[in-house]
């Protein structure tokens, strides 16, 4: 199982940790999408920036 993560809001105004989390996910700008393995580490990163991204499960 994999997860598609899309950045929907700007990182401007976010904490340094939130910015680093977006970079760790591979997101650089609004509209960027990445597909990651569904792992607890990735779920935790998404939870940290849940207000800046959307995600969906893909096969």
C-alpha cells in the first residue's frame, strides 16, 4: 500500500519543524505530489503537517 501526498497550502508562517517535514516528504511548492510507502514514519510526518497537505491511499 502506498500514500499519495499533495501540498495544498504554503509553508510560509509554519514552524521550522513543519518546513523540514515538508522537505523530508519531498514537497517543495503548492501542488507538488509524492507517492510514499505507507509506513508509521510517513504517517507521523503527515500528521505533523496535516493542515498543509492532503493524502490518499493508492494501490
